[in-house]
C-alpha cells in the first residue's frame, strides 16, 4: 500500500493526540480508541494494535530528554560512579511496576478483547471524571507529607503501582490514576506527577516491547515502508508534543487542581454516550 497524504496526516494527528493525552489525566488509550472510531486508517487491524501501543515510545522519550539528569544514575563526580539516591529511586520505580506488570502480562489478550471498546471508554471517562471532582472537593493532597520525589518510600511506590492497575481499563488514564493515587497517600501534586512520568518509562517501554514481540512472532518482524513511515511519524510527533505538554502540566499543577480535567472527562463522555446511543 502506498502512503497517501491523508494517511500521513492521520498518523500526525494520532501523534498529537498521544502526546497531549498521555500526560494529562484524560486517558491516552481512551482517546486513541475514540480517534480510531472516527478516523479510519487504511492499515491492518494487527498493525493498528501495534501502532496504538508503540507510538507511546515517542512520548516516553520526551520524559527521558526532559529529566535525563534526574534519571541517569551514573556520575563521574561520585566516588563509586553511581548516585545512590537515583538508584534508590529506580528501585522504587521497579516496585511500582510490579502490580501492573504482572497483571498486564497475564491478562494482556483478555483485556484487549474485552475492554478495548468505545463504550468502555465512555463509562470510564464519566466515572473517573466524577471521582476527580469528588476527590478535589475533599481537598485531597492539601496537606502533603511528601513534597519531593526523594521522600517517596517503597510502601508509597507499591501503593502507586496498585493505583496504576486502574489504568488497564481504557479511559481511566494512567497518569491520572497514579497522580491522584499518590496524592491520596500524601504526595504533593508535583512529586506525584514526576514519579508518574518516571514510572511511565519502564511501563510503556515494556508494553511496547511485549506488543512488538507478539506482533513479530505472529506476523513477522519486518514492516512495510508505509507502516514504518506511519509508525515513525506518530512517534516523532508524540515526542515533540509531549515535551510541551509535560512542561505545561508541571507548571499547571503547582497552582491548580484537577477539576477542569474532571469536567472535561464528564462532558466528553456524555457527548460520546449520546453519539453511540443514537
């Protein structure tokens, strides 16, 4: 299949949607499913399933670029060439990855088959939108006990990892679930958000690797020229958009809460409910 301008623009649009929604608490997977409902790409269902996951690599690369100094655990200035505090942070990230990693690997196919549907997204958009409003009204996180990411304990990391399990349901929002989960156990918004960004690196890289291996073993490890261009375009656009969105979100949450995102989720969910029910 030759790559048309229309298909290339669709890949650009997917990258924009991924870059925006991956970090805002409005669900990237949910939005990607909904975009696919309205903008049909001329690609196979198998490659589309791969694209919707692997495109996230562009988004996590933005985290690596923006937070490289905080993430890289080696330093020539240190006596043993390793930064103990950064290694400790990575161990905590590993602990947080365990719940979703285990469940995701064991139930990846059933989750895709049963939950990757527009109406599931509609329900979770509305449900968690209401939850955001309720939690913000209660003043969650108003008196945080942890204001810096270095203050996160292994117990905190495990609880955040458990909250991340919610994101296996499309429409929930991985960033929203983990940030609010962190705030519920006493983390300040910026600390919860940064830990969420760092947690995304192994989680999303692992999900992309698993999906790629499954695709390769079933359909071969080579992509056509058109598929390669679509994949690279989506990832590059997601990377560039993510850079701007991460910077915006970190600035926004220092002064504002998640109420606006809660109302957005509810409004979008109701609009889509009307669309799918008519």
